C-alpha cells in the first residue's frame, strides 16, 4: 500500500498496486473529477509532483505532458508514495 497526498487540500488516501489511483481515491470516499475512467476525457488528469506510477496501456499524453508530470489517474497505478496536484 502506498500513501497518496492530494494538494492543495492535503487530502491523503492509500492506493494498492491492484487498483488505479482514481479507484483508490473513490474507494476512500474522496470526490475526484472523472467521467469516462478509460483515459479519453482527461477529467482525472492531474500533475504528479513526486513518486512513480505505471500503466498497463500507455496513456494518451504527449512527451511534454509526461515530462511535466501529468498523469491520468484512471489509468495510473501507484508504484511508490505519491504527491499529486489538482490544478
């Protein structure tokens, strides 16, 4: 289990490697923007300021977006503790 912290409100929850970051947030009762849950609508996109995630399928993010830390939480699985920013 990994600790995930959402900024700017400093909300924390845990995520396992068996679920997406979005599903972990929803399971913890956290209101998290989402719609399609397949990486097409970009509503769950947020910036990873620290930590590592993995994907079963590569997300539809440009190289620049990935370099800037953007992730699709509906597709991302935590591989370490994470700090995410909802801008």
